[in-house]
């Protein structure tokens, strides 16, 4: 595909296409997760709801099984937060992110107050990984560290390690495979430090496949890699990428040969989970979130509410209530759009029924602070 000047709507449709939001597709869970790069997962239900919104006839048991078998793993990665990723991608993503993860934790007072130096933590890590050859809770890991570290050092040490070290979160059960008490296990197949630069380039390639066309600033936002590091990684892709122009003429990288849907491609309504990656993958989030709505959807503490996606853009938020899904629209929606949302809501209520009918309930306090042009309860 030759380079082209892209409209804002083409960028929106490209994102929806890469993220499987133009149409539900029939894919296995591992194949779907690879296609969409990564699923933000600090709220255990969110990867399940993300796949429900993207896959035809998605069965939550398929993700249960993928977690249990290790085909999909959950770990601290991009943006220093939890993501569910394909097991084959984890070593590359971790190698690309480990310096950022270390800087975020080893310079933090919550680590340094324990009195352990960085070289001491590094020297201890092989023993910790050997101990985590089977799943261990934080309490178990800290009790084990108590016998090896000065008083008061075990909690700060493991607080840092559980973010930057090559640990997976082990499934512990519950409706979404992971409960409030995490268990950790050593990740197999990690890459040596000398492969970091190549890993960052590989992460950039995978990012463009899932979210392109995009800029170095977008890649930096998605990962929290420094802007210059992101720029160098995209440049290192060479002829694997093509350079388009954004609506304002700015350069946007994309995988060579990747399709760009027409700007009049229909986009069906969707109910997206909390922290859906589509809303977090760009420096300029207006690709999917109208600027006036961003502060309503992304709260000051970082919570990103479950959203209504209408014609490819955020139009409001949703939550579970008695009797169905309460949809809060930030602007007037036509009747046919409400009908489409009602169909999605009925399917979502059925999907949640056997798992957690009141999913995300603890975030309900935000609704008192939201504007509401129109609110409807869409029955299950």
C-alpha cells in the first residue's frame, strides 16, 4: 500500500478493524489475543468482556482454559500495569519493558525504604525465581524473604520485584480466573538483556499490527517507553513499515500492506469493558474518545469506565443494575442506535449471568459525577 493522507475517520476505522470491533470474528482465544496485541487486565473481568465484544460466540471457559494452560499469561507489562498477552509474546514484551518497569519501582520510596540496594535485589532474584517454581502468594513470598533479608525489607523488595521481575500471575480461580489475592510464578523463556533493543523493535511491530497507523508518541503512550526510544524502534523497522500522513500532516507509521478501511465503513455499537486497550493506546485519544468526554470516561485516579461505543466513538458509559444494563449517553442517540445497544446489553447480561452479574459494582460511585443526556435501562 502506498503512503496516503488519512482522515480522522479512516484512523478510527483502522483501529476498530485491528481491534476486531468492526465485526465479531471467529478466532481461538490465543489467536485473538495475538491479533489485538494485549488486553489490559488489572480488573480480572476486563479481558473476558473485551473478548466477548470482539469474538463470535465467545465462551468464557475458553479464556479460563487458556490461562490454565499458560497459552495466555497475565503480568505487569506496558504502562506498568497488568496485561493479558499471548505466551509467545510475553518474553519479548517483558524484555522490551523491563528497564521501564525497574525504573518505576527501584527508585520508588516504597522500595528504597526497605534498605535493600539494587545490586542486592538483583543478586537475590535468581533465588526468588527458583522459589516461585510453583505459584506462591505475596504472603508466602514475603515470609520466605523474611529469612534472607533484614527486618522490614521483605515487603518493599517483593513489592518491586512482582512488577519488574519475570513473574506471571497464576490463576487462582473465581469467576474470572483471578481473585483479589494474587499468586505469582516464575515466567519461563525470558530473554537476555542484550536482546532488549530487538525486543523493543518487535514490540513496536506488534503495536502497529494491533493499533496502527500510529506515531512514536502513540507507541510511547501505549508502553511508557521514552519518546526517543519509541521513535528509534519504529525507525528500526525499515521497509517493514510505511509512513502515512495523519489528518494534520504528521507522520504515522503502519505495517506495510496493512489494510485501511474506507471512512464510511459501518461500525456497530459495542459495550466495552473497563480499561479497554482501544481507549488507552494513543497519545491523542480523540481517535476513539471525543475530547469533551475524556474526563468523564477516564477518572482522575486512572479508572477508565466501561463505555458505549457508537459509530466507532465513545458516546457514554454503562453499568450493571437490577433488570439489565444501565446505559448513560452523553448526547442524544437515535432509536436505531438504542436498539443496537439493547441487543448488545441483552447478550452481555446473559454472558455475565453465570460469572458475575454485578460486574464492576465497586466503581458505581463514579456515576454520581457524570453528565447524563439520556439514561436507559436496557433489559437482559
